C-alpha cells in the first residue's frame, strides 16, 4: 500500500468518522486506513447509507404480503399487479441539497429516484413529490419554492415522465430545513426484474452513463449532518443533473435488459461508485477489484478519493455475465453514453482499488455494508396532549368567513401554480386530472383496462402532537385516498424525515411514528416494500416537525369504475360515511381560526378504517356513487368546498343533533368519506351500509351554486374559487 498511505491528521479523521467508529475501522483492517479507505468507510457508515440509528426500529414494519415480489433491501419495492406485470416504486429524500441549491437539488432528486426504478427493469410511468416549505413570510420561502418547483418540472418534463401528483405544505417548522421527497413508479414484466444481487466471481464490472466529475462529493455525509449558518458552503456537494442524458440512460438500460447480459445492476446514487460497488459485492457475496484509471472522467487530475465519493448523476454500475461486454458496449455507444469495463468480481470478499499502478484501497466488503454500526439510541415518549373537542372550542362568529379563511390557508389552498409547471399527461396514460379529480393520482396500465392509483400523505401536525397516532394516520390516510379512487391498496414506500436522532426527544418521535405506522400497516394489510430515512433535518438545533411521508400504490382493476369528486350532479343525495365527534385537537380550524397549535391528534381506529373503506370501495365498484372524497384536513367543510369547486355544483348541507355545528363542519375525525349518489341509488347505498354495519348519514342534497348549511348561510362557489386560488400566486408574485 503506497498511495495516500501517509499518516492522516486527527482533523481529517474527525471530519470523516466519530472516534468510536474510526477505532472500529482500525480494528477491522488491523491497521490505520488511508484517505481513500477512510472516505469509503465514512460514506458507507453515514446515516444516509447505513441507517445506523433507524435499523433497529425499521424491523417493526411488515414487509411481506400476498402481492409483494420484493420488499426492502433492493433499489425499490416490487408488487404483483396481475397478468404477469409488476409495479416497481420507491420514495426518497433530497432535502439538504434542495435547501442549499433548490433547482439542482430538486432536479437530481427526481433523477435519482427514477434510476432506483429503472435499475430494476421498469419503465418509469409516474412521478410524485411531497414538499414542505417554511412559513410563507420567511425571507427564503419564495426563492426555495421557485427553485424546487422549477427543478422538479425541468427534470421530469425533459425526461418524459409525468408528474401526476403529490402534496405541498408550508409551516415555520421548515424555515431552516425544507423537505423535498420524490417518488417514482414504474412498470415491468414480473418475470424480468433486475437486482443488485446475483453476481458471481469472474464477471466483468461495467460503468455506463455520464462521466465522473467532482460534483456531489460528500453528498451522503452532508445529508447526514445538521445545518448551521454556514451551510451555504456545502454548495459543491450538490450534484448537477442532465435529464436528456437520463432519458438516454433509461432507454439504453431497458434495451440491454432485453438481452441476457446482466448479472447484477445498481445505480450510482448516494456515495456513487462506492455504494454501488459495495452493495453489489455484498449482496452477491463476491469481492470487487477495480482499476480507477478506466473510469470515464469529466475533469483532469481526479484522485481515487474523488472518483469513489463523487455523486455525479446519470451513472450506473453493472456486473455482466462473461463475454457480454461487447453487447453492452454496442448498445451504450449507440445511445452516445460512456461505457467502460473498470474491473471484475472476485472470490476474495474484498474491495481492491488500483489507481496509477498503485493499490489505493484493500478492505473487506462485509463490514462496509450489513455489518455497519447499529445504534439503539436512547429515546423518550412524547408527552400526552389534551383532548380537544368542539365543545371545548368557541364557534366562529361567521361560518362563511371561517370556511373562506380555511380555503385560502397554505394547507388547503390550490396548488395549481405548482402543478401547471409539470407535464402531467406525457405518455398519455394519466387519468385523474384537474378536470376529473380524485383523491389519488390515477395512471392507466398501458394497453389494459387496469390503472394504478398513487398517493403521498402525511400530516406533520398530528405527528408533532402525538407521534403514534400521527404515524397511524399517515398510513391510514394513504389507504383511504387509494380507496376513494376505487383502488385496492397494495403496499407503501416511505420517507421518514426527522431531526437529530442523538436527541432522545427526536429519537422518540421517530420510534413512536414507526410504531404507529407499523400497527396501521399490519391492520390494513399494507406492507412497506421500500423507503428512505432522512435524519438530522434541523438548523442551529431546531428540528423540523416529524414528517414520516407515506407513498402508496393500489390497483384499479377496471378504470371505468373509479372514484372521483368532480362529477356531482344536481339532485344527488349527499351522505357521510363514518362517525363524527367534532375532534378539533391539532386541527386546521384550531390553528387557522383560533391561532392555536394545541391538543392531541384525532385517534385512528384501524378496524373502523378498514370496514368503512371496504364499504366505500365496494359501492364504487358497483357503480352506485357519483362522487367520493375522503375527509381529512379541514374536515367536512373543506371536503364539501373542494367538491363544489371541482364539480361546479353546490352542496346544501343539513345538520341536526347534539354535535355543535362547528364540530360537524370542521372536526377532523378519521375514517370518514363524503359520498354522493343519485336519488335512485341512494337508498341502495344506505341499505348496503346498514347491512355492513357502517355508520352512514344523509346530510343534504346537491344543487345551486353555493355551499350552504341549514339554509342559514352560504358561500358561493365563485368566492371559494377566488380565495382558494389566491395564495400561491400572491406568494410567488403572479
């Protein structure tokens, strides 16, 4: 060992690994690591790559199911959607890069999640995103929104994959650390899935895609650290993306996958060439030898350290079957992409790297991957908050004004300013749209009558107020949204965004949210098949609200029988599925009208969720419902307003009984749906509810041009649209 073998200064060591982990590397190697080896250990043992603080809790998730082909542990999850077809999907964070450099951070987040999907043999068919920004009046919010939205649109539109939905929230808790969570969904033949495992000794290692540059170095370690006032200095660690190269890479990879050339494949995401080679070596149980002189390089004079840690985009690493190099070379040259044989697999179980004739790295692979450090961080449970029902909160002085105030709030306001910048209909299979809205995005399975329903969901204020119930609700709402679209929910991916896990209160938020999510997944038969953990989301010691975002996929067997909420017709009977108790703790009403962020979140009864959801889905399949909309943020009032705006038809609601009117309208009790049916179908729906033991109440009739309650006051559809579309254009200046 000669290159980089000189003694490393303590400052260099401290910048890479904490003392106990450095001591462990010395123990593993039987000597001190050189700089290249130290860099490799530091990225593979980073929080972003190793999940060292979260693995112990992630084991609580159910990860298998009747339709699960591949659960966590590969690039993405795989589910069976019948007819020999599979759906491949994953959600991932790109938070820190998007705060430092919004356009490229968000753009490369899209590129990275696409590679996770097509690496496994799927053609990407849909993109989603879940975005959280700081307070609207924060000085950075406008520029961050502008850059992130432009980056998502710029990459997704150019690569030719539709961005079909997502969610966007604003809250002061994200002032110093925004969240950009990207989800991709693809389709593949169930018998032609590609994995990172499968390599055998004596096979060529082939690099394809773009050249390696110095962008993104230390991206994984930067993503595993808190921000401070000097975080802008991290700009060099943000990658630069090229969607046109990504499009060529998709086509070239899918073309090669149609041959019998690939033994294993991995995209170069976080930690670049290091993680891709280590993961394939570990999963295949093989050693890796690489000659870094053969790596295509964009810049001169690159060191072995830089090449191994670079996170340059649009790159893949493949292990081919023997004598298949010429097949890969012909395809990638045709697509004008770099292709190079840079090494081979061995039976040593070690990673050996050579550069300029010298051995610059010789380390065992296993300790880098599945033997990475594992911490059981101390944690404490969140304090219990008080129950707040409608009887504990004053009614609004003016109900109409209260509804308008909610509908212009950042959470409920129209996000058209954002989604109009995304190409939602490229590939021509997007079904749900602004003209025909649904609680979940709907994408046809090409040349079939089937469709995928896709959603992203999380209510951070619930998770802050009560992490266990908040975690349950995030999963339950995703299940509910798929159900409201008429889909059979199949599986979820997740993106768990939290602060510093070394703080017991933050680790407690994580542990309790996972506890609640796992309980919901088991009760709803809704396994976790892929995901991502993003920790250290805080600036100067202030953590973000706990945000365990859930991405979910379901199957609509016949797209002609799906649920929407834009087809309300004059005379339709309005019915409320589920029980209402007027829960206002942690509600939008309490925050936006009363100015209070207090109270426990609404409890989630998972047996009720399943019973009510199964009933609603059956009524959709029977063709009995004209509209279906789940109740969530803002309660019945918000759902009714959204239906009125989407359909152009008014809702005349009636309320009687002991529940205060503001509890009836604004309570956020869970497991509820607002549905409508023609007068001829309504009685059949009511009878079916009685037979199924599902609480159902007739609460009004459709008609007119306003939302009215008890005939006492009204909010016109025109006024609802006026305020609902005002927020983002005002924030963004047009």
